[in-house]
């Protein structure tokens, strides 16, 4: 939002971002967002954002905004899956709060603003095909009323994209989770068309590799009509706890 508010050229929509999580954030403390404007060209605007809390940079992001131009089109076909009404509902608030803690400690709202319905059985195991590909899918949407402003909707979709990527990367090793230190390291996203996050979207995720204490997860967002609206990749820390 901070980056988008500095883009004055009409018709330029966010099309990509790449962020790095540098330090843990505190949900009850103020965050100051500092925006640099390295470029405003004929078609693209580039921004660099630093999130500062208590004098420390806890997050950095580069993001690009572009005009929408005509060109050739293609996309993956959306997987043929059960409708949201047939999927299993997930308690988002329970997943977000550490075991033994209260939601009030983190200043979370007293009701869920997000709805997720997973198509994978159980807490988080992935489907595995004959070629060794681990995959999980879930329907997601925002239940809180929000403006249809494309920037606001893109930010809401970015939030949704970070709900389950670490879980996806660690799911093939779920029996080892208690012994792992886990966190998001960096997050990249590409926006292909404006979305309405109040409508159901299929989040198709997979994890191609984990090695060296890092895990990689990828995801594709489809609307209910089958349009691929966004793509995301996240690297997570998933190393054995150090003594």
C-alpha cells in the first residue's frame, strides 16, 4: 500500500513484488514504511520499500507497477477439483496463534476475516504423484468487506499468499516439524489481472525442493472461472534447531 500510494501515473497496476523478511515483527508496535522511487518510466514505475520498527529494518521489498498493454496470452488450465462447499474448513486464527498463546496477545481481531477450505486430507499432508511432486490445494477468500480498489485488492491477495507457503514447504516432513526452526525468508509474487478477493480463489501449491535448511514453495491463484490471476514463490527457513 505504501508503494502504491506513491504511483501517480493513472492506469498503472502492481504486477510484481519481491520482499525479504529480515527481522521478526511485533504486531502491537508501529511500523514506519519508507518508500524510494528509483524509476518512473514510460510504462513502468519501480519502488523500494523499507519497513522500520523500533529503529530496525524488519522487511525490504522491491515492487513494480505497469500499464496494461495488449499482447499474446496463454495460461495453465485450472485443476479439476471439488467446489469450495465440498472442501474442509480451516480455522485460520488457530493456525496463526502459537500453541498455548491467546489471540489477544497478538492484537488479532475477535473473528476470522479470512476463509480457507483445504482440499488436502488432514492438517497439511500433500498429494504426491508418481513423479514425486508434492502438491496441496485450498480455496481462499476474504470475508471482511473491502473497497474494490485494485491496489487494496492486490494487497489482500498478497496477504492470502503468505498463509500456507511455509506449511506447504514443510508438509513432506511434518513428523520433523517440532525439531525445526521455521520462518519465511523471501517472497515473490506476480499479478496477472485484477481480482476480487471476496470471491473464492483456488490456491494450488507445490514444493519442488528442500535442501540446506531452506525449502521452496510455489503457488498459483485461479478464480472460480478458471483464470490464472497471480503466481507466487516463497523460500522458507526450515532448519534443525541450533543448540
